[in-house]
C-alpha cells in the first residue's frame, strides 16, 4: 500500500471515530493540543491539494460556522487580520 493510500485509509478511519466521538461527547474530553495538531496536519495537507488545483472543501465537508471559526482561529494564531485575508483571497483561484 502506498503512503497516499495509507493516509486515505487513516483519514477515513479518523472521520468515523470523530463522528462517533461527537455523538458520545468524547471529542469534548480531548486535550486541546490534539485538535491543534489535527488542524495543523489538515491545513498542510489542504495547502498541497490547493496548490495542485483541487476543489476546496464543500458545504458537506465543513459547515459555514465551522469554516468561519477555523478561519478566524487560523488568522488570529498567525497575527493576521481581515485585510490580510482579503489580499490572499484575491490572489487565490476560485
């Protein structure tokens, strides 16, 4: 199995575990560091996909609330503001 195939399998397994954890409250008990690491890994993975021209996540992948909360946290953690986001937004492809 290639590395990319193994990652795809792990992501599918993680998706199921997270869905179950959201249902039973286990996600709320995770250390915040776990969520930070997961967002960082997913962000790096998405950056590569975007640079390769792949479609962005859809509304079924991430709710509008989740998208805005994630974007806001990412901006704040990198000392960026909405003006910085507008500059990057205008240079990225849609």
